[in-house]
């Protein structure tokens, strides 16, 4: 989607001075490993647990952690094999340290520590949200700052000003639910399974997005914050008031109108923040950025404002380890024994998402 970014040799290596990296991601329900060489993705393997959690309508933390434990070694081996490398060849091991499900994170962190120690490599502890932002640094997108980044995922919704990939600066975030959470809950209300995003998007494709008028959170405000609790409740009431038969008949219209109410403020505030900050581009990130309507709407708002839109490949928007390898190149590596005491954390520190 993006084209014409300035791409000098200086930007081909991140600031941390390491570039051939084995990265591991286990923060939620995807067991992922990747090998990156600077901005080049040499391999990226994602073993999704989504089906395992479908019967429960959401991710069960204990089930996720146990599944990671059984899968992570095979996924790491597959990523190294696909890159044609042995562990000895990499410069460093990187892993998602935070935020996420603590049991799930612990599996990745313990695995990465063992691999780094065994191979005598430094370890890079990465913030998952920093990873979502740095997905835009990877080729072929290779987006140069400055830009405004949107992360819209299952657990977070935020805008950051990125002058430097090493130091994203928070502009605003959701005051209640994440956009992905609203999408998943809405999908559940409409009888779609978990995860709801792709299913809701498929259903919405046959619907009229103007059929229902759902409220847009913080509609009167022009800042960079979001709210999705109201639209979620509005869908619940609409479904209750319409009754089973009418809901059955109008499910596609409900899906399209609901999806519109969630993605419109994302696109609008993202482009608005870029205009306010005077930066030439915006980047989409996080699982909700896989949504076609969000991509189209962002382009629609951006074009007349003269703002370029960078949207990474869908596989780099949802959870993956290549983005963790990218963020690792903007995070100081730790050598033994400093990483021995670095632990998994359920949340990012208040100071920010970069190290
Ligand atoms: N095509 C799509 N349309 C809308 N939403 C989508 C689509 N594909 C995935 N999603 C949503 O993306 C979310 C998952 O994104 P991601 O994997 O980045 O989240 P997470 O890792 O669980 O949360 P976080 O990144 O905040 O820790 C889910 O809510 C899912 O429904
Ligand atoms: Mg994520």
C-alpha cells in the first residue's frame, strides 16, 4: 500500500547493533518464532491455538500456557530450518516480555533464556506493543519515521507518534475496551465464534453499513482517545429489541453497521493525529488492522489530507514473531547474567513501551 519511502543504508540496521535474530512470541494464543536479518524476514512461523479456545468463546489463559509449552520448541526449530540457519549463527535471541497472559509469556521467556544461555547469545526482552509498531519497519513496507501509528488489537487501542522506532510517544488510547475486544464481543453477540474479527468482516461484506446507527465513542472530541464500551452495549440492546427472527434476517446489516462504528473512529483519529502532528504518514498495526474496511476508510480519510497510509501485510498485523525481531533491533540487548533476572510482565511499565 505504501510506496516511495526514503530508504537509505543507514536505516537498514536498527539502533541496537544486532541484526540476525531468532525471535519468539507467546503472549496470547499464538506460538510464534521467526528469524529476521535487519528488516528482512527470513522465516516466520505461527502456530495458532485459536481453535482450541473456540468452545470457550475466548482465550483460556491456563490452556494457552500449556499449549505453548507443548509447541514452542517445534516452532523454533521450524523457524530456524526455514531460514536455513543453526542457532549458533544468530546474533541474539529476542522474546516478548510483556504485556500479555503471564503464564503464556513465561513459556516464551523461559525458552528464550535457555536458548540464549545454551548458545552464549545476548537476549533482547521486547514489548509486544513495540513489536506491533515495528512491524512497519520490516520489508517490503520499510516505513521511515516520522509517522503516527495505530495499534488496534485484542487488548489495546492506542496512537503513538513515531519520530524514532526506538522511542514511540503515546498520543492517546482507549478509555475502556480495546477495538479488538469490541469486535470479538460484537461477533459473539451475533452468534459468530471466537476469534470474531475475520468472521464479522466476512458477514459484514454482505450487509449495509448504514442500516443501523450505532453510537461512536467520544464522538464530540477531537483528541486521540477512544471508547468502545458504548457501541458494544448498543449492539446488545439492538439485538434484544429486534428479536430472534429479525436479527436472523438482518445479521449482515447489523455486522456491517457495527463494524463501521468500531473502525470509523480509528481511521478518523489516526489521520487527524497525523495532520495535527504535521507528519506525512500513518501506519496500521495490531490484529484489527487486518480489517479491509479499516484499511479502505483510512485511505479515504488520508488521501484528501495528503497523508500516506502504510499497512503491513495482514500476517504481520496479527500476532507474529517477526515484529518482535524488528522491535529487538531498537531495544538494548542484555548479556548473561543480566537477563537471568529479567522476567515476564503482564503489563507494560507506565514509562512506555520501548526499553
Ligand atoms: N479481519 C479482521 N477484522 C477485524 N478484527 C480482526 C480481524 N482479524 C483479527 N482481528 C482482531 O484482532 C484481534 C487480535 O489481534 P492481536 O492478535 O494483535 O491481539 P492480541 O495480541 O490478542 O492483543 P494485544 O496485541 O493487545 O496483546 C482480535 O480481537 C481479532 O478479532
Ligand atoms: Mg497482539
